[in-house]
C-alpha cells in the first residue's frame, strides 16, 4: 500500500468524528453523535451557526419552503415550542432558530468557529482521517463528515474590471452582517435567480435607480407570504406526526402537499386553467404539483409555462419588459422554480430598468458603470446575485486525500461519483450529508438532512457495535448508483436547462445532473433497505 501524505508534524488531538460545517446538517449530526456517546468536533468557517442562513443575509432573504415544514422534526418539544411568525420564515428568524437549537442542545462547546478545514488525509495504516484546519492544527478522527452545504460556495462572476469598480460590491451569498443602505443610490443587480428575485423588490424601494441585468428570465410564482396566526400554528402542530411522515415517506420533495393524481393533458383547457389559477392564488412551490407529469412531458409542461408567461404579461405594464421577463429557454421547473413577493410588479416602477444582457452581454465593469455592448449603465453599488458553485463547490475547496493519496477532486474531475450520495469509493469513513447523488436540493433540505444524519449515525453505531474499522462504497455499487441517478434524471425534462443542478452555471464544470430525482420517499426506502441488508454495496472491514 503506498504511504499516504501526512498533513503536518504537530501532535494531534483525536475525535471519533470530525464534522465540517455548523449549518442545519452539522448541528444535527453533532447532536446525534453526542447522544451516541461519541466525541465530535465541528469546524465552522463563520463565527456563528446556521450555514446558508448565516451567510445569505441579503434584503428579502427567506426560505421558499414553509416555515412549519422547514424545521427540525427530531425533537417533539422543539417543534411544539418554537413559534414561526410567518408562512415563509425570513432569514433573521431562521438564523435565530439555528441559534436557539445550538443553545437548547448545548452544541457550541463542540463547535470551533472561525476555522476552515483545509486538508484531510486518510491514514491507511491507522485507518484514521488526519484533518488540518486553518488555525494550524491537525486532529485525527475515525470518521470525517462533510456537512458543507449544497449552496455554500458563492460564485463571483468572471467579468472584466469588477475589481476596479469604485462603489461597493455585494454578493447575495456573502452579505455583510451590518445593515446595507441603498437609499439614494443607483444600484445594479446582476442575475435573476431566486436571490435576485427576492431582493430586487426590496432594493427597488430603497434605491434611487435600480438596474437589473438579466441573462436568463426565470419562472416565479407568488409566495403569498403572510403572518401565521396562533390557530394556524396549533393546527399544524397537532398534525405534525402525519405531516412529517408524509414529507419523509410520500412526498417526492419532502414537502407536505396534495399529491396530483392526473396529468396536465387529462383536463380540458378550462379545468386546467382553474387549477393553475387556484395554485397561483394560494402561492408557493407546490405550483409544480398541480399535475403529475409537469416535469416529465414537454406538452404538459408547456401548459404550466404558458400560464405563468401569461401572468407575467398581465402584471408587467411595458410589453417589451414583459416579453423579456417571460422565460423561453427552459421548461418550467427544470431550473429551481422561484417564489416571489411582487417581483414582476417591481418592473412597473419608474426607478427600475431591466437590461437584457443575453442580446447585449456585459463587456466590462468600469469604475462607475456596467458596460454592455449597447451602453454604459452608471451605478453606485453592485449586487451580484450570481449564485453558487453548487453541490460540489464547497467539498472541492477542501484538499481531501483518500486511499493511495488519490484526491477527491481528481476522482470527481469528470463529475461527482457517489453511492447513494453518501460515500465515494476510495474514501473510507468519509460521509457527505446531502451530497451529489442524493435528493438534497430537490427536496425540503431539512427532511433530507435529518434522513442522512440518522442514517450516518446509525451506521457509525453499527460499526462500533461490531468493532469495524472502515466502511466505504464498493466500486460496482457506486457505478450502478451513478448510472441510476443519470437514468432517472434523463427521463425528465430537467437536463434541458442550463441550471446549477447540471453544473452548467460554472464555466468548465462537468455537465452532470447532480441531485437524485427519484424522490425522497423512494430514496429513503433504498437507504433503509441497504442498511437492513448489512449495508449492502458498502465494504466494511
Ligand atoms: O443563484 P442562481 P441564486 N453574468 O444560480 C446569473 C437557492 N435559493 O443565488 O441563468 C451575468 O439561481 C444567472 O444567469 P444564467 C435556490 O435553490 C433559495 O439566485 O446563468 N449573469 C442567474 O440569473 C436557488 O436556485 C432561496 O443565465 C450571471 C443568476 O445569476 C439557489 O439557491 C433564495 C453571471 C444566478 O442564479 C441559487 O439561487 C435564494 C454572469 N457572469 C436562493 N453569472 C429561497 O429559499 C451568473 N449569472 C427562496
């Protein structure tokens, strides 16, 4: 066996498990491990818990999954006692919740903040991970768990001159902690994904002039956010057992909702329109659940896409702007559908301009303007709502060496390869929470996080009980899983879009559909079956 590279010569402290990230995944992982009497160290690069909700503090940031469902279910007391104020929780409230969880379960003593994990090397002689952190320390751990998040590596656009811009530049995924005041400023927003769609209406109210630079128009459904009444909260809480079970086992995306029993073309025009209208009025992500074939058949999808395009034309007063805002290059839902509060209406404001950078791309950013082929747009501040190097970006930032010194980045050079999205062969005892090849971003993240954490915790306990040292994905099981993930993805319309699901938003990134689209219920069943069969497809020693 070739010797593994060593990380540093310093004496190491030892833990059963090292976890990277103190977002919702890392926090629950720590809680479960401690319940099992294991020692764990969580490293978090921010100075607080909350992950996504720690970093994404842009105006209007809120979760697009309803608050009563976008919450932990592992503690009955927690879910009964926490009061969500609105149908969709705003970022500060979700962050407060994350902090509450950290305090309630006394997690902080085992979390080291302001520390990045930089390198991790599997020591084949000792069957231990050697983990080097940005504070210059190295620790050893039997298990190494990546709770690094799927949308945590903010992507700066590669635009000439950006560094020379004299005004302030903000990325939505890296927003300052202090209040950002746009009052009286000319602001440019680059990008029109979920982050822009949430922030544009708020920035428009503050800025003297807002220019939105759009490359690709996006489908968005009204959120219909509202305060929750105590009665609504109570009604939800009393039904939690049924709601949580449905979300875990039946709903494809981990969200409790009515399940469609027919396809879009099974209804006549009037009936179909009435159903879309009802979902448009009730608002939210479940718009795509009106019919059971919207993600599968182009003709069915067109009916929903046309409905939304018509709505945009109704809302936006200037016909040319309306046309530009109507998505026309991907099936509805094949990019993560957005939900908004008054996004399209914002373009009726006198101080808001939409610039089509598809036909006139941004050429450069000057000291005080965004320059397209057509003209210079003067701005005092720039908001980059340009998204993330999704799913693999934060994993790739850690220099991970598995068996034989192979790096995970080398292994994943042509796209991520995992078995069940949980492990990658050649990297023993390394687990990824909501990794590529699992439902993750196609689901209510907290449902998927809890499922993975429980599975990993049970697996670690199984190994401990049997005195096993290592576990890793078998190559053939991994190959079959990768093929299966691809097969189910290509049976849908999803791969048609240039989405971050496909890695298409990062130049040079392999074009692979990364999440598993088979649905959280079937996926959970597969994972449970694998465990019940003594972790079939994994090699344990
Ligand atoms: O990022 P995105 P996001 N020049 O990648 C454009 C979750 N989320 O932060 O489509 C010009 O969706 C890019 O254009 P194009 C949610 O899962 C959830 O908005 O590549 N433009 C696109 O318009 C979401 O899907 C919530 O042509 C450039 C935009 O920037 C995910 O996070 C809220 C460019 C990026 O859109 C990511 O959303 C927010 C360039 N060089 C986010 N580079 C909720 O829960 C990129 N763009 C509500």
